[in-house]
């Protein structure tokens, strides 16, 4: 959570006074049951960081606490009640979409990130529509992160340029992210394909989608771009195959369902 632009000394003084009060409170005694005080990860560790003339206050977690939290979420996603699955899917979707919260996903061990992605993929077709939709949003957020903070930040700059309609700028940013050391966000190539398609270059879009699907084989959004690119080239059968594949992964994929119905209607008219 970003703080106000204030003197660093003042904020540190206030934070120090607050921590002193907490220590005194613990020392003098706490009425709560001991198990409530001791259980669960310590999520309320105050962090103070200087950003130029501003101070940022946030709540940090150690690697062990992060792993404990994520393992607990995975358990609920994989085998929890529907209300628990819904709550976790919503929470993950909100966090990966928030630049400040997304940092914990950048710091996740690769094995845990892979397990979380698999759990969300299984929840795409949950009988609860809220779980399904939020799992899709969470997956997109995770696909837009990389082990490299610079790559993730650059990718989001490219997304901002794309959303503003600055296609050439977006493509240049995506290319610069691609040249950074380490792995690019899995969704990078899909977004490059979107730009190519918007610039009426379906063959370039197909090549970018090939790389997107190499990075994330079940990227249903990339499969939709593949279908649109083939349709732009007049190859309806291949477009339909891509759509059917996307719908096998995500049964409730609205854009794929709509384009599939359009292709069926057009073929019947012919």
C-alpha cells in the first residue's frame, strides 16, 4: 500500500512508537487464547521502504510464511468446499491483478506456482460460475508474471500501451521484454500476436501464438487468437479446430463460443 509523501523520519518515528506499544501489550499480557496468537503465518510484519521522497508502508512475509500461505490456498482450491474454492479463486484473482500484491507470486517457488496454475486450470470448469470466472482471471494474472521483476513490469507497460491503442509502442515494448535475461511472461507472445493481428499480419500472429503455446500449452486465449488468425486467412477448418481445442480447456469460454457459433452459421449459409 503506497504511503503519503511525508518525511521519512516522521513515519519511522510513528512506526517505532506503534511497535513499542505492541511489545508492551504482549509483555503485559494478552487476553486472547494462546492458540489464536500462535497459529498461522505472521502476516502483519510492518515493512518501511523509501521510494525517492515517499515512504511505502506494507506488510511483508518470509519465504516460509509465503509457502505456508500458498500451500493452504492450494489445498482449498484442490479439495475445499465450493465456498472455499470461490473465496480462494477471488483472492488470487484480486492479488495477481494488483501490482503491489503480485510481488508474492513473483517470489513463489516454481513448483508451487506450477501447482497453483494446475489447480486454477481444473477450476476453470467449476460448476460454480464465480469460481470459473475468477479462476480465469487468476490464470491470466499468473501468465502475466515472470521470475524477472523487470520483465513483469515491462510487460505491464506494454499492456498499458496496447490498451491505449498505441500498437507500435506496445509491440516495441514486448520485443524489449523478450530480449531481457531470463524467461518472459508466458502471455507475452499471445499479446504480440494480438498486436500483429490488429495490424493485419495474421502469419506473424500465428508464429507468435506458436511460441505462446510452447510457453503455456493450455493458454486458451492464445488458441482464440490462432482461430482468429486462421479465419483472417480464410482457413475456417483450422480456425474451428483451434476453437474446439480452446473449449476443451475452458468449456465456458464466451469469446470462443461466440466465434464458433459464427463459423457454424456461416458454413450453413454457404
